[in-house]
């Protein structure tokens, strides 16, 4: 299998962390804010249709603990489970730039006071990026690793309106360009598949947009129904049907096949961390089973990230060349066929 990607048909974020830090590094998710523009109702916005009361927090008990207490509580569990001694503090729940700069600075300093914390990851929205926030990121990026994860979810405005995100696809693109222009933080985005009216062609378009953006990583979710959300109401009214696993696997496959090999993947699907709050689909409940099903489906179809991607930039061509030389995905016949096609499109690859 794909030796260069840890035996996976996609490029895992763990490979990036290993290269960047020289060891395993895992995130400690923490919650330090409890609000966002949607919940505040700014400019007539409403709560995102999929968002529960915890605002994407991995652990609901986080809100009853201070930041230091959260790090001290969750670090041993995560470290023992994944055999890691180094960590990134992930400011996950709600919108972590929707607060005062002084508060952000205090949170960053608290997180970095732990010797095992090697950097910071900040989750935020495309419409909550200010100059002062970017200046703060740049300040800390000069002395530690800083990553920003933007909740883009979709580049299609009809889908964003259904999700009640309160921003457009153009705003997401502009936010990525602005962050890349004004900072050197590591930048990634979240995408959400399985929306009403979604098509296979949109998967290709989404991959092409991602390839053109100044980002290094993507986290992929499937739209699922949690209790006490507007989406639950639509589900019980028969106005929303969650995507089934085989269809989701096909859409994921199409997206990955057209995705540049330079992009790292955090995960292939969402996981309901609080099972009692999951309404549907039930396959979202089983993290490892779902992950293995998706990986097995890719392998069954002889598919892998960038299988249908034609490199335009030197960076992409070099990465694709290394993939072909070192990873030998699928089998020899498929490899030779892909190699021939790529040589026709990109002579820089040279002879077999």
C-alpha cells in the first residue's frame, strides 16, 4: 500500500506533525468561549442549523473548568491513549476570535506555560478575522507553532444559507487570502459534506477551490443531526435526510481523487462524541468502524488522494512525483497507467 502515507490512501495530518515536530503530537481540545456571531444574533443571523448547545466542543464538561484545569485533566487521557508526550492546545468550541484580544493573549500564555505544549490551534470563522487578531497570531507564531482552522463548511452559497452560516463562499476565500497575506500561520479549513442537493460535481469543484487556496490541511465532516438543534426539527418533519454511508464514501472518494497531494487530511468524517445526543445517522456514532469503511472503500476502488489530480504548480508536481516514486499506490498496472498519463500532462516527471 501507500508507504509514503503511513499505509493510507490519503495524506494524514499526522505526517505533517511528525515532520514539523519530530514526534507524535496530539491536540488537547479546550473550551474558553461560549458565543459566536450567530448565537449573538448579529446582523440578523441565527444559530447554525447543525450546532448544539456545546458549540462543537468535544467535551461538554470543559465549560465548567478553567483553561489550566482542562489541560491538566485531558492531557493524561489523550497521552495514554495515543502514546504521545507532546501536544497542541486546540481552542475548539464556538468562535475563538469572537472575544477581546487581551483575553486571547491570556489564554495563549496559559496554554504555553505547560512544557509539553508545542503550539496552538485556533478554531474560528471566515467573518471573524480582524487585523488585531492576525497581529496576535503573528506575534505568537514567531515563538511557537500557530495553526488556524476556518469553519468554511461549503463554498456554495445555497448550502451556506441552509446551514445558516451567515457568511458567503466568497467571504471564506477572501478570509483565507487575507490570513495568508498578513500572517505565516499554518492555515486549514473545515468542510461539511452530505448537504441537501449536493452533487458529485460539487465535490470536484470544492477540491479545485481548495487546491487553489493558500492552505495546508482540510478537516472533513458529514452533516449529522444532534438533539436540540434546528436540524433535528427538520429531520423529524421529514425535510432533511442524512446522507447514507455508501453515498458519503463515494462523495469523499471523488473529493479526494481531485485533491492536491500537498493537502493534509485531519479526518474523513465527523464523529458524535456525545452518543446520547446523536439523532441520525447512526454510522456517525462509530468512529473507527466508519473510518475503516471509508479507507476500505477507497482501496476497493483503487482510489487515493490526487488519483485524478493534474498538477499545475512545481510544488504539486514535485509532491506527485514523490508519491509515485515512493508510495506505489494500488497495484503495478494502475501505477504504470497513471504514470503514463501524468508524463503526458507533466513532462517534468521524466521517464519511468
